[in-house]
C-alpha cells in the first residue's frame, strides 16, 4: 500500500472538519427518517405474526371439523351395530345371550351419547375460534393499512434524500481517505462516543461548539495558529477555529449546492 503523503496540521484539520460536515448532514438525513424504519419493521413483524396466527387458527378449525366428521362416522357405526344386535336379539335361544346383546346395545348408546357430546364441544370451540379469526382479520386489515401508510412516509423521505445521501456517503469515504488512519480512528471513536456525533467542533464565543466551558485565550490562540491538533478537555472533541470552520462550511455548501 502506498504511503500517504505527509501533510500539514492545517490541511488535516480542514479535512477533518470537511468530513464532520458531510457526516453531520448524513446524520440529519437519518434523523429525518427517525424511527420510521423501525416502525415499518415492527409493523411488518406484527403483520407476519397475525398471518401466522390466522393460518394456525384455520388449521385448528379444519382439525376440529375433521374430528366432528370422525365422530359422525363413529355414530353411524354405533347405530349400525345397534341394528345388528337388535336383529340378533330376535334370534337368541336363551336369556344370557339376550342380556349380552342388550349390554352391547347399551354400550353403543353410550358411545353415541359421548360422540354427540364431543361434537357439541367441537362446534363450540369452532365458534370461539371463528370469533378470534374475525377479530384477528380485523386487526390485520387495520395494521396492513397502517403499514402501507408508514411505508409511504418512509418511501417519500427515501426518495427525497436517497440521491443526496448516496453522494454524501461517497464523499465521506473520499474525504476519509485523505486523513491518516490514526487520526481517522480517533475521529470515529469520538463520533461514536458523543451523543450528537460531533467529533470536530469550532470555537464559538470563546467556548467549544455546544459547550459552556470557556477555552483559555492562550489555547484559543494555539488553535487559531493551526500548528497542532487540540482536544477539548471537557468534551473530548477536536477543536478548530471559527475562521477555518466558516471557510470549510462555505466550501462544502458549494460542493453540494
């Protein structure tokens, strides 16, 4: 890999501040999207979950209907057996055979009674599940409409900002490539640590941007000389003078205008 050309501290500071301006604009675009991507993802998960639930409920109803059919077949079989035993009773030779067949008929009557009871239970369960299916379908329709609305919002923002964001991402990589690895790592580390992603800030009214801690005049002079990289002892951010910041902001604004 070719060694990066040695550059002055001022050039490094300008490159860092340019990168910060570009990355801050990318942050602004992401903030415009806000929680929308997560909301869309959550709604997609919920819709998928509701569809799975409907599928499972439909399967449950189908299984119960099969159970009802099986019980009806069992009832028909019991009735057939009862008819058979009844015919046999007419041909018996003694009371013992008659009583034995009577017990078989009684057993089949109990089987029919139990099967009819089960059918009633299964029908009640189907009714309950159909109520849940209706409520789930209603909720699904509502959430699908909500999802479509949120997707529309997100698509509109993406359409509006996609071109700019791609250009900014490209320029961010390009500008990062002009900064030595050690400095770039420090910049990334600070950016990840601070809440608003500002790793490089200018001095405003004697304090670092976004801070209330005054910077001593001697330190301000050193920063204005641009001979070394200064870190704010309170916020941990890299500091640049207001003049450099204004020049670079104008340059970046023109670049993306």
